[in-house]
């Protein structure tokens, strides 16, 4: 079974967090915010996200302080095509 993915929008980027850089995002599918580390191997993109950018998050787990994604990257054109095809089915 493949891991569920979530589309999320970056609300805030913290470059000097206590445990390294991270982004805080929100998804319509999850209540509250989702935090994702911007360090490898969690962050799987060469470009750092900015506020307002769309992300694909997976391996999302509930923690005491909220949701945490253990895999994240920026949305790319193929993601848009896949999303459109799923809506049409």
C-alpha cells in the first residue's frame, strides 16, 4: 500500500529553528498545521519553499505539538495532472 500524500500550503518558513530549518503548512485534509523539516532526507527538493507555495507531504504522523511530515517536496506539474485525473474519475 502506498503512503497517503497531502497537498499543503506553506504558511511560514523558519530557517534557524532549534532543530534546524523547517516549514509550517496547512492542508484542507488535516486539522491544524503540519511541520516539515527542510533538511535531508526529509526535504526532497533542491529548492527551499516560500510562504504561499504548495507542497506534497507524506509520512504524516500526529505528535503532541501537532502534525509532522517525515517526507516533503514542492508540487510539480505532474502532480497537477495526477490530481486532475483523480477528480475526473
